[in-house]
C-alpha cells in the first residue's frame, strides 16, 4: 500500500528505519539555525498555528496556552504542557516583565545544558532542591544564567554562553538541539527534525548529513522470546545499541536498547517496538521527606544527625552507590559496545556514583560517546527511559515560519485621527538589568526556604552563592514588612530558622524594617522570642548591640527548655484541679436539673427548654474551635458522672 502525505504526517517515523519515500526525499534545510518553530510534534491539521510572536486572541480557551502561544487538540496534552519547563520558564519571563520565548528558542537555551557530563565537578552541586528532588532542567538553566550574570558583571542576556571546548558534547555550543530537513512529501513550511544528540561527533562533522542518515538505517530483527531468567538470545546483542541512564533523588534507572526495530508478522512502521536488551531500576529512601535535600547534603551543612531516619538514609545512599556500580560492572560488555551513552546525573554525589573515581570503574567522564538528554525529563523510571528513547529516535514534524526581516524594517503605523492628542503614549516598562534579575531570583529562593523552614538548604544556598544573611529582598517596596531573612523568619515564627540565622549565618538583629521594627519585635510567639534570647546567650554580649535590637537578657537553651516544661506542667496541674473541682461539685450537688414547669400563667407560655436546645443556645456565637472544646468538656463531665454512679452502686 502506497504511503500518502497524510500517513506521513500522522505516523511517527523511527530514525533508524525510515520509509524509502521519506528517506529519498530528504534535503538539509540551510537556515535551520534562524527559524521559528510554530507548533511542536505531529501537526493535526495544517491550519492550527501558534507562536508566541503571533496574535494569541485565538489561543484563549480550554485547550490553549496564550502565554506560550500553543493550541492543543487534547486536554492531556495541555496538562502536560502546563507542567513542562518550557511553560514555567515563560512564567519566569513574565514575572521579570520580559517577552516569552518560543519553544524553538527554549530548546536552544537548554540544548547545551545537558548536565556537562565531561565538565568540571566544581560547577555542580550535590544539594537537592527544597522538595527533595535533584535540580530540574529549568532550575539548572536559571542557575547558569545567574552565574553568567555574576561573571559578566550584569551584562548580557539569557542567551549568553561561556566559551568551553573541553566537553565533547559542548563542541556544538550555540547550535539548536534539532537538525531540520526539508522534503517534498510534507506540506508547505513543514520540516523533519532530527535530534543532534543521536549523532556521533564524527557524524556531526560530516559534510552530508542526509547521507549519514541513510547509513544509519538498520534492518528489523526477529528476536525470540526471552528465556525464563529474562536473558535474550545472542542475536539481540549483535546489532547497534545505546545506553540510557538517569539518577537522582534516590532513584536510578538504566536501560540498553537495540537500535534495530523488532520485526513482527504483518509489521508496519506503526507497530514496531524497541528491543530492550537489559534494564534495571533502583529506588532507595535517601531524601529527607518534607524537609528537602539528601541526608549527605544535610550532614555537610548541619553536621551528622543521629536519628533512626538519618541512619537509614545514609545506609541507603551507600547501598545505592554499591548497587549502581555493581550493575555497571555487570553491563560492561554492553556499555563498551554502545554507540552512545545518554546520562542524566545532576549533582556531585550522583556524578561521583557513576564516574568515580573508584576501582574498576566502567564509565569515564571524558568518553566522547557521552550525551545528555536535550529535553526535560522526569523521575528516573523505566517508563521515563523508554519515553526518552522514543523522543530521541523519532523524527519530529513541525511547521516553521520563515524569518520575515522586512517586518522589522516596516515603519510604525501612524496615529489614528480619532485618537485623543492629549493622551500620552504608554511608557515602555524599564528592562531589568542582569544584576536586578539575579537579586529577584535570590529573593524568591530564599523566601521559599524560609517559608518552608528549610534551614540546611537556606544556609547552603547562602554559602554557595556568596550571599550574606542580611541580603535585602527585592523589590524593597514589596518587602517593607520583612525586608531581610531574619525579619521573615521571625514573622513566620520559625524559632529554628531564627536561631540558625543568628548563630550560624551571623545575621544582624539590629536592622530595622520600614516600620522601624527589629526582627525580635516581629516575633508573635514566645518560643520565637526565646530563640533570640538563646542566641544572645550563645553569641555573647559583645557580638551585637542587643539592647538596640530590643532583645531581653540572654537565656541558655537549658533554661528555655526548662521554662517550656514548667509551663506545660503548670497547665496540666490547672486542668487537673479544674477537673477535680468539677467532680467534687457533681458529687455534692449532682447534675443540674432544669425546671420544666411553665413560668407564668399566660396562655401559650413556652415550656422549659429541652437539653438539646440548651446546648445549642450555649454554643451559639462560639467559634468552631470553641464549640469543639465545649463538646469535649461535656463528654468529659458525662464520663465523670458515669464513673461516679458506678462507684456509688458498687
């Protein structure tokens, strides 16, 4: 059956087994580095166009994103987009009063970001983010832009790239992750896209990439069913294959996939599936739930903890390292013969797990086959690896608008005659400098750590970015009440953060906010105020002008703990005395009896209220918390009365 253009648009095309009609018609698009992507993926209809630069008035609805300029044919596609790094990056751009980027521009930004597998470890962090996960692609991109801002002194834009020729996968720095091919079988302005990452270094330097693509075609293989122990027959290992691996947050997944498609009876390009030669996943409890960061990161920042959970997490971290290295050793023959090695390993700990140095290590950091994933990925699972493999090895079909340079030189339209001459034109919003954008990024990160009471992550962030604990939040007019970390920690009534900022980060307690209040005066609970007094005792009187900070005399931790225990004991004694008095009253007076006789002889006089009505009247006007407390008191009195009767009967 002949392949039609409609079939080509609808059907996913495996790079290593392309239809002859497609393969023979390909030609390299000369200006692919200066194109604008209109729609990602396989176009459903030729008329559904979307671009951040285009008008978005038709992109507002249940299945559209007006910010990114995309329309979707399915609700699941829209939900997936709203969770993507591309959408979140454009939200950041909007918060900075900057223009959203197109998807093609975002791919160029993250195309050379692939965790720098052969770069220096000093540029990576072994810290997890505040949710206990490894840095995402978006977080890594924002951090790199912040570092570039520091290096360039605030000059340059988002697309500034430092020169780096030490990494094999960075030799194509500045190039987009996709290579575009034109074909007469596609509609107008539609092109095939091939991920640059699936080409070796020699293939990328080849003068004829179309010829390279033709040579990469692999004949389908018929693989018998695996043995009972899961091993495949030797025929499955003879063809070309690639290695994929992800590690982060205590999750590890690895897979070796044959590039030869599986041939089945009556096969077509639609039902061929990948031949997985080997796969393995490990999941270990290594991150501190609801606190963020791995246990090793917390130990480095705060010192070794001695809880049962911390001991278990340390054991699991070492067990994960041993399991991963043992697996790589078992797969050494497969890894040595792999065409490419796709690896995602963010952070020193994860990179050290894979690249050592350690005895008999398998992966080398200077291996020219190393590649990162040129798109955002999720948690390390076998399904995510298979999704990434499919994404890498399928041709993209996208609509690309040619660059219209004449539009830029077109003069601005004249002002309509009906416009009011007295109305001034709108003033353009001042563009933020790189230093201001970096300060905004630091503000959002620090405030997030403080609001979630993440002391180790907060201290680590201050140290790594060279920020003092007296960093002033930006913009000042929006943070007048709590302009600095210590003010915000006190206003949040976070005693551990207050004590940590004072004793470990040297925060200044004498700084006042716009209302001339010190951090101590913003504390709303006694426990938080005691943290200031404990810090005064531990730091000494000469550290700060404590009187200027309006902090009372210092007190030791033991004194603060003793006062807490004393107050708890006093409250318990008061409650016991109250219950004892109530029990004595019930024993002497008995339960109150309501007079049910009608009062007065007026016709129609109301009878005495029922117990239910009395309870409702007594609870009227009380808050839900007070009503719950009143109900508990009633139940307690009823239980005490039953006990009294039981004792009397016995």
